[in-house]
C-alpha cells in the first residue's frame, strides 16, 4: 500500500461532482460515474484521454505517493496529519483557470498562490519521516537523466523532483495530448469547468489518499480539515449570521522563491 497527501475539494462540492463525471470515477467512493455528453467528443474519446488522471482521481498532489517507513504505521500517520492540519489556517486561491501544462489540460491558479506554495513545502518537510527510502528502481522510473539540477536534488532528498521551488499546484483533467487533440478539447473543457471556477477555491482540508495495490486506482482515505475545531465553528457561526470574513477575496500574490530561507528557519 502507498499513501499520498493531496488537496481535493469536499465530496459535496460542485467542482468534485463535475470532475468525477468528466474523469469517470468518484475519488471518494471509487465508484465509476457516467461520462458527460460533450459536443464534438465521443464517450470513448473522453475515456481514452482521461485514463491517467482517472486512476489518480481528481486532486492536486502535495506529497507524492510513498510507502510507509518501517518505523511508522498508518495510525501514527493519521494522528500526525490530524495534528498538522489543525495547526494550519484555511485560505483561498483567488482564481483558478483551465490551462495547459506538460502536454495536459488541468486546473491551475491564475496567479501563483504563496499560501499554497508554503503549505506544500511544510507538508513535505513534516511528513518526510513517514516515507520509506526510494529503491533504485523507483529512482530510475523518475528518469533522473532528464531532470534539472534542483529537481535531481529534490528527488534524492525528498523522493519527488517537483517539490519546494519546483512545486506547481495543479489538478489534471487529461493525460498528455498531441497539439491537435489538445486544441479540440479546449472549448469543451472550458465549457464544462469554467462555471465552477468563478468563485475562489477554498483550501480548507488535506486529503490522505491510498493506493491499495501497485497500479490500483487511488482514492481518498480521509479528509483532515485545516484549523482548530473551535475556530471552524466560530467562522461557521459568523458566516450564518452574515459576518464577512476579511480573508475572503484576497488577491493572490506572486510567489517569491524563498524555499532556501524557509528551510533555514525550520
């Protein structure tokens, strides 16, 4: 079994519902869903081009899949994740958009989120002790020859090339596409997802994902809300009474790449 720490919207969020429909699988229940009817795309074509993200489920990766270190167990991981999440403050990503990256389509912040970038770094640091050392075969599967020097260093230090300064928050909705197919899928993807991106994306929890067997679909094992329970109850009461949260609607700030100073102060 492998574990991963990710972000995914709550089960009842409309974005979760539309993503589950598009990918053909609910990442919470692991049940298949009926693919949407999309003008210009056949059901079989959608299924083919969503095969890779379907297995991983709708999510933004924070800490890549890892086997547990023999010195720890699942109960300790869950307890640590609960305590970590309770000490973090919920926040929002002001605006998400449909965009291409690495030959895929996905949802990405319109402006990079400093809060998300630093949260991801804290997660990787805090939970590295739970990660079993990578085998040589696992390292080779990462194709280290194609990595940049910082990515290569990350791979050996953290088990993932794309952490710290290399981290980019994204939620994939297709696999790799050739340019012609990518162009054909752009309009349907925007039509499907953009109505659900008009509001800020609330980062209010961390999800522990599990992969039961090698190559098996990943699913949500548990959701861990950010912030102390008392604060969440207080915020919920304020919203019901019509009190505006001063943090709502804050503009995202460009990310200064400050991982070196972050690590130095840890």
